[in-house]
């Protein structure tokens, strides 16, 4: 009787962290519609009257954080987007939880009076801040993208890197092999372990999907093609709060790990229209000789590996990896959900947050240097297939610490795992027995409390 009681209590003590998610997000900002900081009220009114600013045509898609600033992107999916990148000062006291957005780096970067001038920033989807104080922008260069008859290329597709210490453009690179109807640069991750030798990995969800590798040092890029980048035709059905649609988007979600034993990070990736997760070492991706000489099909295709599959309706969009916890967070738009997977365990994603109100179509997720998790949801299904309801909140930005996000989920290490994880890497110097003794001592304490 006593033994059974001890076993039940101990097992519960060790595994309780795998039972319930906290759902403890803090809503940082929320908007019915987006508004910008115009220089004067008159200029704002002029923009509205001219059609340069149509509030219901502006939707936030990407975001990232650098120190006390939150950057948000607004791709020009429809007409009437006056600025496609903006910033919020996190230190400034806000009058409400729907602050005005300040165009970044300036209004002049997004507008021009001369039709022959090229805008500094046209239409970025996702953006990325690196540890070297750079903001990376993947600019499609296309205006009014959702309008098949009026869509136009304003500028070449390009990578723009901004120095966040002075807010000046540090580097700009035009991406080759892009057409008006083609590339959809859906995401970007940056390998910033060496600030003198940074690499960016850029997902293109178009057909055929590709991964572009860009060398900051060499100012050069090369394309990677692989069957794992393609969409799964059996995963194309989406249904969000009554809106049903099909999509065939390919490579979308990217998550970059810390450096592995070979000195290179791994890249986890998946298509939006898929339930499969894959990975590859960036050692392979960095070797442009493999792809320029078409060695992938014959020598290196097996270096791309399938990790596992998610359940029905668990198609994943954006993703981000936390090196401290070794956890990947996913947006699952079909379920209005954020999920996680601890990469040291077998592949299975677990719910972190879900809401049919405040998490409708989560589209962007990032982690700042303070290990704060940031999530953007934007009701994309209404924006594309219906119309935004201006009487309700459409856009949410949530945040919480990574540790709180995974608390009471399978992504959190339970007691036994924490003890062994703490010492497992040092078993050769005699500390592994200490871990075992620590575990035994904890069991004895538990016995003492019970009896």
C-alpha cells in the first residue's frame, strides 16, 4: 500500500510537467486596424483621401525585437499601404494598447514623389534581427500582390541589411532568378555566430520552392532545391473559424539551432502545406559547390533528413528555436495555436497556447535576447478571403518568457530529466554518479515526507 502510494506520488511529481499548458500569455498590443504616425493630421487625411492609406488593406505579417524596439512588417498585399516596415519603442509609455506605428527607418524610405525613384523598402514579409545589431529585410519588391490584374514590380527582389546602431542601410543585394508571378520570400533565418561571416537562409514558398543561401561577407547567393521543400497535396485543406480554403505553399518555416559538434548549426524546415518536419546541416548549405555543380541529386540528397510528422490539421507556418531550452516553437494557423517540440525528444508537437479569439492565424513568432517569446496573430483568412471586421480586434502581439511558455507542457524537462540533463554531458569526470545520488536523495526525502 505504502509502496504503491510512493510510486504514484513520485511518478506524478516527475511527470506533472507534461500534463497541462499554462496559456499564460500577456497581450502586449492589439489593434482593430493599423494606424501610422503621420507628421501632421492633414497629411494623414490627404493619404486617406488619395487612397495612399486604406486602413483595412494594411496587415502585419512579420516582427522581431532589438533591445527596446519592436519592428513590424506590412507587405503590400493590397493597395493603400503607406509604409511596409514600422517600429514601436518599447520604453515609451503608450497611451493605449494600440499604439501608432512609426515608419522605419523614415517616411522617406517608403514614399517618393518621383515615379522614377526606387523605394528603399517596398514589400517585406518576415524580417530578422541578428546578434550583430543588424535588421535583415527580404523585400519582394511587389506592390498589390493579391491583385492579379494590378500587381506590379516596384523594385527587384532583394536583401536589405540595416545597421541598427545608426539605422542606415548597410548592405543591399538583388536576388537573381525572381519574376513577377514567382518568388514568395516567406521567411528568413540568420546564422550570426561569426559577425564577420554571416549567412542568411531565405525560404521561397513559390512553385517550385527553393532555399536561397546568402553570404554577407561575399555578397553572393546560391539556390538550393530539394523535394522536401515541396507542398504535400494531402495537407492543403485549411479551415479557420468557418473560412475554408486550399493552399499549395511550399518551403516556409525555418528554425536555426546552435552550432553542433561539426561547428555548423542545423536548419529545421517545413512547407506551410505539409505536416512533415525536416532538417539539414548548414555545413551542406554553405558549400555552394554542391549546388552549382548539381551534386545534391547524386551525392548529398541524403543529408536532408525527415524528423517526423505532425497530426491532422497541424500544418505549421513560422518557427523559432530557443538554444537555451533546445525547443522549437511553431505557429499552427489551422488550430489557432502555438505549439512546441523539445528537440532532444522524439518528434511530437505539444500545445502551448490556443485561442479562437486572440490567436486567430498566428503568423510570426520570435525570441529576443532576454528569452522572451513574441507571437503575432493577424486574421489572415479574413484579410484574404473575406473582409476585416473593424469592430473587433484583428491583430494581437503577445509575449511571455520561454520558460513560462513551456511550463507544464512536454517541452519542459521534468524532475528526473533535469537532474540527468544537468550532469549527462559530464559523465566522464565523475559527476554522473553524483546525479544518480542526487536522484536517490530526492526519493529518500519524498519517503520521509510521506511516512
